[in-house]
C-alpha cells in the first residue's frame, strides 16, 4: 500500500481559474497530507489565495474553474500510526468528494466543517458591531448543549487571556493578535479536517507572529489537522511548513520538502525570493530583487529601469552619511489620550501613548523606530509633524519651536515635513489619477520651489518624479486600482517627495508589501537618500528591515524609549530583555 497516498487528505489536479476569459491560475497540481502543513509561497497576484478560495466555492460568479480537487474521506488511522483524532469528527464523509462540482448547498456542508479559513485581516473579517463570542457561536452547526462554555474552552485553547471577558468584547476592544486568535477559534469550532491560513501573520508584530505560528503548530499536533499556509515570506513559511509550493503568475514554479526548497532552490524565482529578504548577519548596500534573478542573475545597473536615470530636480547636493547638523530635537515629549470624561468634560481616565521621550534626528540620517503594535510609534511620528497635539514637552525644527506655531505658520512649514503612510490602498483617493495625486501637494502649496523654473509645468515636474521613483510617466492618467501594491506605494513616496522635504516620516511604509516589492522600495528609499540627502524617521515592527535601512535605531515599549544605538550595537549587544525578545522573534531560515 502507498502510505503517502493513504495519508492524502486533498488532491488537486490541473486546476485552472479564469475571470472573464483572463487566466489567473493555470495547471496547478498539489497534494496535502493528513496532519501536515503545505506552504504556498508567492507574490501578490500569483494565484495563491484564488486557488484556495475555489476549494470553498467563494469565487465570484464571473470565475471559470476547471480541473479537479478531491477531498478524501476521513481515515480511522492517523498519520503517525495512532488512532485518528476525535477532533476530526465522528461522521465519516464519502470518499473522494469532488469540490469543484459542488453546488452552493454542497459547499455549505463543506465550509467550516471539513475546510475552514483564517483570513489575512481579522479587523475586516470580524463584524465590528457583534461581540466576539457571538461570532464564533454563529459558526456552530445544529443545536448543541453548553455552547457558550464550549466557545470559552476553545478561547482558552487558543491562549486568549480572560476568555470570558473576550467572549463579550467587541473586536475593537482587543488587540490585533487577539483578533487573530478569535479567527483561529472560529476556524476550529466545527472540527475541520483542513485549515486554510491566508497570510494570517502579515500585519502582525514579529512577537505576535511567532506566537500565532507556535499556536497553529501545537493545535495541529494535538488535533491532527492539515494546514495550507499561504504567505509571501519564506522566512515565515520555514517556521511551520513540511512542504512548500512556490507560485508565480498563476503557475507552479517548484514544490518539494521545505528543507530542499529553502536550502537548495532550483528555480531563479525561488532563489530571488530567498535573496531579497534583508539579511540579519550583514548590511549590504543594496538588496537583490527577484527581477535580477529572473534576468539570468544579471542585475540591472539602473534601479529605475533600463534607459532611465535619476534627474536632479532637487536643489540638494550629496553630503555623505550624517552632516552633524541637528534637524529635529524632541525634549520630554508626551501624548495623552482621554479615555473617559465626566458629564462636564473633565478627564476621568487617561492613557499616555507617548511618555516623556527625548531624542534628536540629525540631518541626512535614517533613524529607525521599532516596537510592537500599541507601543506609541505611529503616535510619536504624527506628533512630530503636529498632525496630533502633544500634552507635554517640546519639538524644535532647525532650532525653531513647533509648539507655538499657528496653523498658518505650520502650513508654511509642511513642505519640509512629510509622511508616507502604511497602507497605499487607503491613503490614495480611488477617484483621482495617480498623476493628479502626486501633483496635488504642488497645487495646494504652490509651485514656487527653487528647482522649478517658471516654464516648468506641474505635469512635467510630476512626470519627472514618477520616472525617478520607478513609475512609467505614461501612467499619469491611471487610477490606483490599476496599479499593484508596490506601485501604489511608489506613488505615495513620490507624493511625499514632490515638495522637496527635508524630513520624511515613513510609518510602516513597507510592512504590507511582498518581500520582493519591499526590497525594491527599500532600495529606492536608500537611493533617494544618497542622492538628495533626505532624513528619514523609519517606523516599523520588522527589525530585519530597520537594520538594513537605518543608521541609528530606537526601541520603543509602552510609550517609552527603552534602548537606542547603532544597528550593530542593538543586534549584537541588546541591553534589555524586550529588545532580545524582538530579535529572537524574527523568523529565520535555519
């Protein structure tokens, strides 16, 4: 008897998916074994999520699906030779359920019971006006006794603190990691055979990400569940997968045991995905990109595309790393939020998002700011730009106090202080073309910039900048939905740079990007800094990214700076247990 065939729970053969005649997945074959984890890796748009949505009948009506996806029957013997886990359910399904031929009623009998999904973004997957426990109860099938007690027990199993309180909490009242655990509980409540985890840790801190990965592994070992884990990060997949399948533009590039794929990749695309991750043991000047590996490992000499070059539209001249000039000075800064007020508006309960922070940013440097979600990183970045008010302390820019400036005076200073937000999807107006979005700051603040001659039009300045950040100037009239995530982020970068700022706050500006696109954007930020002597405050929870990009790093915890120093000092000689925890949580390919 073929043991591997006996242990197969899902067999996909020649799966192809098209939308309105446009093929997005072509000829996909994969095998998932009982109690094992299959990692599916690839960039956004490679067909990872679409392939798994087809298994649950969740594709839109304009999708055309061909091929076969066979869900095997339960086995009375587990993969390790022992009895099958009772978590798999008491009923035995018919052998060889063909998923792609099911109607809606057939899919309802499969969803949640035999195949469950953990979606990428728990905040948008959970109903914001319904309590967490009630949402899990909705997933339960049929009348069962002690329903609430069972959900609370499951909350304990997924390591949710205060499970009774979280049962009655709304999603906005718990953290991102806790929301993701609620999603895991929803996926487990009906005792499925297979869990599809679609980028479940992409937006999470490294410490929370590590905890979620360990939780999934422990639940798998306890209940014998099979997992399909979708991600773009090979470092993450190395922590959990038994086998790996790599996808590119809807096709399978290569597949095999995780160790072989991670340590002996055969295809240039896989080699590129591995190489473009920021290394922890060195600080290269540039990160390799996937495109370089696809082009027979021959790097493109220009980071902006063949035949393009950076044109000097800014008045700065390169000064080298750090000029020694203090650009921004922060003294004992605090930001306080009022959580509860009395009937007459008196604060009854407050929270310090930033608690007595002091530091300087030198002209021409990149200062990295790292910490877990909720530690006050973004609050600090916005306070520095006067986007939110601070309660105590002072901020000065080139010796000028920002605290006493009126709105009119602050507006005059805005061109020198810019921000790149985390999410390019929500920070761009979907009704405005990308050319107009980039040009809008010029229209708001005027075009009297020293480098712009009187004959220069806003359109020509915008097209020139688009070229410099790696966007085709002919895309001026395109809308954001016509661009990829990485291209949208380049639009946001261009919009922030068109006013020739001196300080740019990058607020988690690469955390939502594929590792391949992330490498391109990080290289771009470094190139622009060297060319124009920009100063960056780079906010992130990814220590590998901040080590590559930063000249200096500050570690933030609960509103305070707990440690600061050079990247080598922080990584090689961390002074606090918190910093050591962050470093140890970084996913590594061992």
